[in-house]
C-alpha cells in the first residue's frame, strides 16, 4: 500500500484536490468535486493534467461523501492508498498563524474564531477540515494559510488609518493568495536566484486577482487588504472601493450588510462592469462596448497597482505574471506592459504570444516572466515538513 499526501481546497460547493507521493513535485492525480450537494460531479486528472475516465458513479451529496468518492476513484486508478497527511488551504490565519499548523481541537477552535474575518470562505475551508478528519481519522491534518506569507509586512502596509484600537482587534491588511506567491518566490529562487533576491512584482491574475511586492523573496506589500475584496477588480469582486460608496449603499439605497456583501463579492468586477461574464476569455470574445470597458478597467488597475508596488519597492528588477489570466491572456499581458516603459519594461511580442517563461526583450531593464503557479505543491511541501 502506498503512502500518499492529499491537498484539499474546500469551497462552498466544491473541493479541489491533489495527491502526491512521499517525494516528488509532480502529483499522482489532481481533480475537482463540483456542485457538491446538487447533482455534483468529480473530475479526475493524471499528473500531466489530462482528464481520465472514472470508475463508476460518484456520491457527491456532501463534502465528506465527495471525499470518500474521490478516494474510491483514486484507489481504482492508483491501487490501495494510505493517506498519511491532508493539507488544507485555509484562507485566513489571522495575526498569529504565520506558518503551516497541525490541526487539533485547539487550533480548529482558534480558526473558527476567525470566521468573522472571512465569513464567505473560512466556514467552507473548515467544513473541508472536518470532512477530512472524519474520512481519514488517522491522517495528520495540516492548515496552510493564504495570509501567512504576508504577515511580515511593515506597519505602513499592515494598517489602515483608523483609530488604533481596530488594528489591535485585527483590522489589518492581511493580503491573500499567499500560497501562490510562496510558490512563485520559490520557483524564482530556483530558476533565477539573483532576480529572486531583488525587487519583484508578482501579479496573480485569475478569478481572484492581486499583486504582491517581493523583496529578498519576502512579501512587503499586497493589493489585497482586510478581505479578498480589495485591490484589483476580479471576476465578480469589486476591488478597491471608496468606503463612502458602502455608506451610500446603506443610507440611500437601504441595502443590508448581506445585500452589500452579495453585491461586492458576487455581482461586481468584470461581471458587473460588462453585464455579461466574469470570465476574461468570454469578454475578449464578446466584442461589446461594455465588455471592452470592463477589460480596459482591469488593465488600467493592474498598471496602476504595478506603479504603486514599484514605489513600495523603490524600483523593479522583475515582473511575474501567474494565474489563469496572467499565464494565458497574451493580449492582457501586452496591454499591461505597454505603459510600463518608464519602469524599464520592454516586451518581446513573439515570446509573449508563446506564453514563454521570459516574455521581455533582451533590452528590457526589468525582466518579465510567466510562471504557472502551483499552490498544491506548496501545501504538499508543507506536509512533508511535518514528517
Ligand atoms: P481561479 O482564481 O478560480 O483559480 P484561474 O486562475 O483558473 O481562476 O483563472 C480563471 C481566469 O483565467 C478566467 O477569467 C479565464 O477566462 C482566464 N483565462 C484562462 N485562459 C485564458 C486565455 N487563454 N485567455 C484569456 N483568459 C484566460
């Protein structure tokens, strides 16, 4: 029986997973249980990312049922498995969880206490933990936090200008996408160690999107703040917003906190501006004026945040694009870089159109790179640290 490591990313009705052997960076399998609770399905992929056929029907009626179904599918494909450890992507670690943490009754309770900081994500992450404890009671359960990588921000990038009591209560700029940035920092260190020590701007542009400034491989600033709403516009999230807009929505439009939350998280961003879709590919194909304006706004805000991060770093040695848009959307990368000549950026359009690792020209002062992010591998490495 082979001993394996399982990584889990639990959302409200989805469960992303990857299985790793005790050693090695390439997963044995990855996949997704989707629409959990309502006619859900499981997609299973091999280590190369190709979809593989499934063995029989899958029960996806709850997170726990989905986990057991996933295990059944994996066993049919990989043989008898011993899940030695499960690593969980947890959105919020608050002030004190700054590294991967073994989950027990106490740590789980401490993470429950952080639910008010991330009410739309943390409860689902923790439901995934509980389902995994029930499904694999003998396995080590480890939490890996999206906030941890940013916890060393200097005070000016950690605070809001509110009365200090709120900072003490934890109203801070946490920053998110930390597992992705940790991967990019480690990958840069591997492929370009000199650059990795320098001033690097990383743009994680997916359905969620943020920019992070790295110096000596550590995060010093992020566009995301107290919640994953801040900074760039995203698929359905608004990004940076004057807080006065929220007051207006409450006072004049008479929206409740729940309605405003729904508006800002689920109906804004690319979807809200285009009135069409949250998906960049669909917007690029649509050709309506509203879709074009949504893309214009996205590009403009990425450029603006690059400027802000360049100021925070005092210069730029390299830029890295990652996430579904960052890795694949050539036209968006080209448009973002178009107005960064002042920063020493010059794109090589042929390389950019191939999604090459380095997409800047030989003359570019700042190197521009495209790196496929791998949050699952960061979690698997953390699990190995507990062996
Ligand atoms: P998530 O944040 O949910 O993990 P992804 O990182 O997969 O999301 O990013 C999804 C986004 O990437 C979508 O907006 C999708 O349209 C966009 N995307 C993926 N491939 C392309 C492409 N070839 N061109 C433009 N956009 C793309």
